[in-house]
């Protein structure tokens, strides 16, 4: 907590220095992930006065002012841990998410640990993938973004990218990585489209993080209720 406070204080000092010369823009609300209404790319050097913690996040439909919501789930789509970050860069968050997942499992009295970690290209981080693999966690991360038809020249030549493509090309790798979409995508789809939760009701990073964790907790409760209902009526 002290390290997080120190990091927040440094970030606030840097942000205030940048804000002194930034141009303000109106708020479109605090949205997570790719939810909310898209907008054209904003001009560089703009700042949101309603929620200064939020950042411009790119979605499949455009740009929006908001946050990126993250979740780690089991094969049964039970969320183990959840987090919210400012901005859309997730490259430094894979290992911390797995570490928090282990902590949550331990606190819940679950003996089993994470054996496989599956993530999309946004989480690519060579060092973190290597460390997780050394810890005995089978880590598969796509080295190429789905929207790219061909990888960049740099990624084509790098050893780690080539090795990951070889793993994903095997029958075992294909079968395992195919589970990623079935595990995590329904969690976000259920939340955003069925439950219609695609905007945060609060502002500020810490408030939105608490709200997101409450949302994922209710997701788990709904899964538990549906499971018990199926047993009762089965």
C-alpha cells in the first residue's frame, strides 16, 4: 500500500505539471474497456476536467474517455481477481494479475494454483511471460494483434515471438489457447450487454476499481445462484 501511494503521489505531481499546459476537453463519462459511445481521436495535450484519472481508451469503434477493466477467470467463468487501469496499455499487468489471482485463491482456502495463463496480444511482455513460465505456469499470449493481417518486421524476427507462434501452432497449443475466448469473453459480454453495465457510475481510478470489483463479485454470485438453481430443478 505504501508503494502504491508513493507511485500515485509521483504520478499526481507529473500529471499536474503536464496539466498546467494541457488543453481541457469535456467529459463523456467514465467508461471501462470498450463500452460507451466512440468519438474521433482527440487532439494531443487534452485533459478531462471531470475525471482527470481517466484516459483516452481506444475501442473497436473509436476512442472514449475511460478506463480499462481487467479480470482473471477460471474455466467455469468465475472471476478470481479484477482490476482497473488508467489507459489501455496492459503490457505490464500480466504477472501482477496472476500474482493477485494466487493470493485470492490462497485467502479463499483453495489449494490449487494457476497452472495455465492465457492472454491476448495486449498483454505481451517477454520478461513477464518468461518469469511465469519459469514458475511452472504454462503461459500462452498471442504475439500478434488480431487486427493485424501480418506481424511487423520486428516481431517476425524476434526469437521469443517465433517460439510463441510455434507453441500456438501445435495441436496442444491451439486447443489450450482456444479456451481463452470461451473463458473470459463471456464474462465481459454478460456484464456489458446482458447486464448493460458498460459505464462506471463513479469517477476516479480507485472508485472505479472498487466499482468494477463489486461488479465482478455480483457476476460470481449470479453464477453461483444459477448453479444452485440448476441443481434444485435438475
